[in-house]
C-alpha cells in the first residue's frame, strides 16, 4: 500500500530512541523527509548515525514553549513546512504511591503533557493556515487504566488524551487530523524502569516482575516499537483521511475495555 508520504516533512519529537526512533525508520522507509527532536544531543547524534545523514536533528527541551517554537522554525527552514508531527517525547518517572510528592506530579505533567502541548502549539497554526497536516500523539494506556506505580504519569496521559480528542474536533474543520495511540508494555527502556519500580514496591525480583507482566498480556509478550510505529505511520497518512480524534489501544488486549 502506498501511504502517500513520499516527500512529506515528518517531525518525530522524542525520535532519538524507543518508539520515536522506530517511527523515524518507518517514515524514512516511506520516503518522508524526517526531522528528529530530542533534548539529549548525544542520543540525537547516535540516532543520526543509525538513520543516515539525510535526517535533520535538533536538540530541544520541549518543556520550554519558546524553545519549541524555535525548534520548529529550524525544521521549517531546513526542510520546509511540517506535514506530520509524531509526539513521542517525554516520559513521566515511575513511583510507588508513597514516593509521590508535588515535584513528582509536576515532573509528570511537564515531561509528558506539556512537551506534547508545546510541540502542537508550535505547529498547529501553520498546518491550519495551509489547510492540511496530521498529528499523532504516542500517549500510553496508563492514562486509561491506573497503575499503582504510574499514577502521576497516568494522570498526564489522561490529560493528553482529552487534549488530543478536543483539539481534533477543533482543528478538523481546518483540515488538520489529530489522533493518538495508547501503547501498552513495549520493549523500551521505559519498561525496565517500570519493572524496577514494581520490584521495589513488591519486593519481588525484576525477573519475577517481568514474567508476571508478560503473563498478564493475552498475546503473551510485550509490543515491539516497530509495531507501534506502523500504526503511527498509517494514522499520519492520507490513507487515514477520515480518522480524527481516535485513541488507538495497542496493549495486546490486556485491558478489554471500551
């Protein structure tokens, strides 16, 4: 299937590793022109060496709204107007409930919610002015099903789900499509962080925690980043032209809820 993304400018926020890096590979394979944003210059350099010199990279802390605007201006100057934004940046730290304090709650909102909001704020006006564009927010199933070690992060995810659907309704008349994906357990460094947090809370070994987590997934395994990337690719493409405000669950049927 031709996803009609050849030559499109796709920005992957949080594109230097994990799901974001998998998205970058997928868009490049479709012939898109790809820009990676990340706060970590070293991670960006490593991703650039993997993906090739044609990828544009820009180090930016998206918790800073002014820095976000400057980053997208740099992308536009280098590649042209942004056609696609994939928000995979930011990850709230995992905490046992007794570890939560005001700093932990604020970090969760800053790192997950506001990174995505600032990126969208920087790109949506120009998309609306052109009458086209697509945004895919990689959110997380923790925003729908509470985990005892992800309460603050899950709250940020829930807020981002509402923002995604609300902005989708607001921008649909302007030709801009906004959708989200809720990955479940996916083979990235974030899963290792969760395993460690649950191990601390329960006293079980990390190996025991991982085995228990996998047993709870009907498919019997964690997702691969590439599987999430393929859905992001479709949602960003004209092939999904009538999909707006959707939040797609990708948790291996772990949470069979509407």
